[in-house]
C-alpha cells in the first residue's frame, strides 16, 4: 500500500474545500433567487402601484449592495473548481454549471440592472404605467435568471457527485 504524499493530500483537501464553498455560495444564491421569484415578487403584486414601486425600490437598493459580490463569488469559485478539475469526470458538469452562472450574470447586467436603475428613478405617485411595462420585461429576464441559477447549481452538484474519492 502506497502512502500519499502530503502535497497530494493538501491538494485534494483544498479542492474539497473550494468545491464546498462553491456549492454553498451557489446554493444560497439559487435559493435566494428562487424564493424571491416564487414568494416575494408575487406578494408585492398584491400592493397598490405606488406601494409596489416603493417596495421594489427598497428591495433593489438592498440587493444592489450585495448581489454583485455574491454573483461574482459564485463564478470565481466555479472557475477555481473548474481549474482544479481538468481531465476529470467532474469537469464537464462543472463547466456547464459555470456557463449557466455566467449567462445569468450577463443577462442581469444587460437586462435587469438597466431596468432596476430606471425603477429607482420612478416617482411612485406618477409613474405606475411605466413601472408595469418595465416590470413585465424584468419578470421575463428574472425567470431566465432563476432558471440559470437553479440549472447551474444542478450541474455543479452533478460535478461534485462525479468526483472520485481516492483512498
């Protein structure tokens, strides 16, 4: 029986830690996005137009403060896992998961963020018609974003499950 070199043990442990952090970040992101899509925004639809605009503006401000870092940390940790899983059976699902998160980020930057910026400028008392029009487009983009997050998480999990434990 061969002994493992300390370097290989550390490398494998580092990969497991990076993979764990990646799955944790991606799972939290996908869960947050799904919950917001399934529970928060449908509840906000019950508010009057002016109340809804105010609520959406507050949510947008809060999410704008944390989502860029969160989204980028998922992609960065996915890239770290991807780099360390080359030539393994977990590479392809990890690559597909990473692509899903990158697609989500691109869609967010070029679709949702410009709409969010405009919503922040709206007057709750005067701009309800424009808000409804913007919201319809935002909802479509957000559904795509949620789909990419959940699908990306699924691929990352599949990649983790394909990793082989070397004893």
